[in-house]
């Protein structure tokens, strides 16, 4: 790849910088091709970067619709709009609050989903149930397996086949409005103590068994992933004891925290970034007694009605520059070293995105057995109906 002004090869860093400028509209398509020397290689590069092709080139191949199911507050709408502008594919977005809810929808059939975003511990179960497709990586030229940390990307490969590509990684802790809660809780034990005392009536728990039961288990000194019947019975008792003191049970907790009705909530770190950006007194806590570290992935369900559009969509969001642009809005870190290298200092030094190693040592990736464990399901149902 060379710069046609002097025939010297353009560096990868320079190329990504110019591509990012092109995506933002700072330079024209003609200028981008000139600076990078891609004029004669347009056909090849357009395959890797769909945004370089005019919209009409996609009309017959991709169709005009894609259904994307993801988590709340987890994408930059400007990047979705850019994809639509480049391809003519209109993206319909569904938001879900738990992996159990996503699984139930897919098992029921007829979702019409093209792309969805499950978490690491669910991939093996989706493969076992024949609900997701093995990916054709030749259709994802922007994905670079070697640039993704195996710690995060590993669950995507089942029996030697790749069924997913990483989206982002993060942690599950809790958010505190420090103007309302001044005691500075540091652990899940503190979290439940505050809930039933100074914060009574103002705490939000997730409508999601993994994180809500996990938080209660950690508060009692047990593993976030425990499926031990006695330990789960103790967690159930703690949750039921706390229920009269809650403001809400919801995985879409930002509205409650922003309104001032919620003073404390179980929280994913990207939501914490978004909240603190607008409300400085919001403090994110990685609990000292455990919690979750996770990776989310892009997957394509079996029978996806707009398969080529699904590949184009995932490929677009595997571009390192797009990953960084997305992260600047939603506040979750990429797993891709190419994207990490492009991060502005505001992201790379953010302790919410990149917690100190000592804070991470007690965190656990969600375990596959928690997704379908019947006792955990019973505990959550009992808590919600109490």
C-alpha cells in the first residue's frame, strides 16, 4: 500500500488516521483515495470497508433492512446512521436486559433477528441448541483474530469453529450518587447494607439473574457463579430482605439514576462512564468482594433473514476506527489491539474503562451453567414475585 504522492508505503497508523478522517467527513472520498494510494485498489478495499462504496452498489446484495438486538445504551447511533447511509440498509434496534431474555426469544423462534449481542458464557449453549451460525470469516475482512486478546475472544470458538467476534469487554460493579450516599460503599456487602439503611427506597437491581444473584452471592462471601443450593438459598433470602427497600428492578437503570430517584444501582462500567460524563457525582465501584468481568460478541442467528447485511454490519463495526468511535460514546473498551492503539488519551487512561489490575483480581467471567441452572431461575422468580 503506497502513497501516490511519493510512492513510499503508507504506515498502518497513517492509513487509519486518514480513514477515520474520511468517516467523519473531514476529507472527501477522492482525497482519501489519493492520500492512501487506493485508487486502483478500490474494488479490493471496498470489500473490507463497505463505507467506501456508494450506496447504490449495495442495493441488490444487502437489501434494505437489518434487525439488531443488543443491550441498552450500547451503540453510537451516528455509526449506525453512517452504515445506513453507506449501504442503504435501515437498522431496526431491539434492546434487551438479560441473556436469559435473549435466549428465550430465540428459542421461541420467529424473531427476525439478523445480528445480536450475547455475552461470553452463553456462546457454547447457543451452539449446543443450534441457534447461531458458524461465521464465514472471509466475509469479515475487518476482523483480525490475532489482534484480539484470547482471554476475551476465546469463548467465540467452540469445537474449533468460530461462532462470534468480540464487541467489547467490561466489568459489572455498582454506581453511587455520592451526593446522596456519602458513606462510600466499597463492597457488595456495603451495597446491600446501604440499600436497607441510608439508601432505602433508592436502589436499583438488575432484572437479570446473573448479575443480581451474583451480587448477593458476593456479598455473602460466595462465588459470583455459584450454583450451590445452600448458597443460592442464602442469596435469595438477602434479595427478598432487600426488596422492600428497592426503587426498581430493571436492567435499564440510567433513567432512574438520572432522575434522582435512584441513588445506587448495579451497573455496567460503560453506563457508569455515560452517567459520570453528565453527572460528576456518580461514582463507579468495582466491588472489593467480587463481581463480573465479561466480553460481549456479535453473533448471527440461524435463519437470519438478511444474512449478507448481517455480515456487512458486523464487518463495519470490526473496523478499528469505528470501534474507537463507538467506545467514545458508550464507554466500553474494545478487545481489539488495533482499536486500543487508536484510543484517545481520554479513553486509554479512564479508570472506569480500564480498571487497575488489583481491582480486577477478584472478578469472574460468567459461567455457562448459570444460564440454565434451574435453582438460579427459581431464586430470581421468587425474588421478583416476593
